[in-house]
C-alpha cells in the first residue's frame, strides 16, 4: 500500500508537474496519470487470474524486478536532489 499512497506517489507528480511547460505538457501528465490509475485498477481486479497464470515463482520474479525499478527511481531522486542543491 505505501506504493499507492506513500510519499513517492505525492512527490513524483509534483516534480514532473514542475518540469511541465505549458498546458499541452500538463495535459500529457494528466493523461499519463489516468493511464497509471486505470492499469493499477485492472491489476487489482485481475489479481487472482494474474497469479494463477504466472504462479508463485513468477510472482517472486515480478516482485524483485519491480523492487529493482523502485530502487533505480529512488537513486535518481537522490541524484537529482544533490544536483539541485548544487553539491554536484
């Protein structure tokens, strides 16, 4: 649940919205958010079917890959913060 309602969910759109220049980029950001919301909803609705398709071992693999992606995003936030502070 922290991935759905945690601080990263709040911080990421704020950072991206700050970089969006103009109405077209903001609309693109909103449509991207709607796409993420919709796909998350579908994953929740079809969770049992998805688990039966990929099985327990497949779920472990997917969990590790998503954890690795989350670590990459966290590292990028730290690097951007250091650059923004002028320390690098």
